[in-house]
């Protein structure tokens, strides 16, 4: 019998710290407050209004009674909220990860749980692909005329597999988000390459049913919400197969 991935909550043990809420306000100006709940690394549970910037991994919290805080991955075990824009509950976990491409030490990152299965889970998070300083044009509205450097960050959302052993393995990148607001899709690969990356973790028959569903519904698995829909269909197909429904996915 396969063991469900309940270890998501067991591998987050980090030091507690937080900044004041006004820090989050300055970094999350365009986001709306939304009702959700948070579990801290010491087990404390908080219910209130949340703002989460998944580009920088910063969560703001307020309870309406003067308790305003902001958290990073070092302070949180998990949090969740209902995202009305995509009509689904979004769940995030703080997990320890060392990016092999950057050869850095392991540290806590926020990962979104896209779908959980009996023996693995599919996660995602935003990665900084390029960070650079540029000098803004000279401003003549103030005297003396000045120019100032600003930080430019290009991002890409990466899909990961969380294995039963607790290892986090990058699989492929979704669309990249550029600092100028554009979308850069150079990481899009042919379907057979995606198959090679995903199929080792998936049931072969259910995976083929999922891809037929993707084609039938004209989904773009490189777009996050379409990919989540495909994963949901895959999970439903597995459940039908387990129940002995030979017409699963048809």
C-alpha cells in the first residue's frame, strides 16, 4: 500500500522571525487582501487576511485587530487561501531546497502544491533567472539632475516533483516573466520531451488519458492553470482505475 505524502508538514523546521507589516505593504502594493490561514513553524495557527507575492516569496498577514506581520519561508510551515481569480484553493509549503544550478546551501523556499498523489507531489515556485542593476534615465524634475540604479529581476515559474524520499527535483519551466511585463517562452519544449520528464512519475495509461484530455480540451500545459487542470484530470483517472472503471478518462 502506498503511503500518502503527509511528510509535507513534517520536513519544515525553521527559525521563527518576522518583520513589521508595513514592509510587506511596500513590496505588495498591487495585491488585494484575501481571507486565508497560516501555520507557523512552531505550530501557531493564524486566521485572517493575507497578501502573498509569489514572485518574491513574501506573505503579509493581518487579523483586523492590530496584529500586522510579514513572513518569509523561514517563518512559515504552510498557508492557504481561496484564489477567486483562478477559482481554486492555493496551498503553499515551506520546504528546504538547494538549487543544484547555483550550488548554494540548502535553505527554505515557498512552494505551491499543484497536486498531491499517493507517492509523489507536483510543486511549483518562481525562480530568479537574471538579476541585474540598471541606471534609470536622468531626471530633470529635481535639481540637481539625478539618476539612480534600480534592480531588474526576470522570473520563471518552475514545476518540481517532490519524491517519496523528500527530494525536490525540477522538471520543466512554465512561461518566463520578464521585468518589462513581457512573457518569454524559450523554455517551451516538444511534447515528447515533456513526456520524457514526466512519465517516470506517472502511471502510463493514466498519463496517456491525461494527454488526450489536454488535446481534446485544447489546453496548454505550459500555462499553469491548464497544467493544474490536466493534473486534476489525471488524478480523477487514477481514482477511476483504482475503482475498476475500464472507461476511465473516456
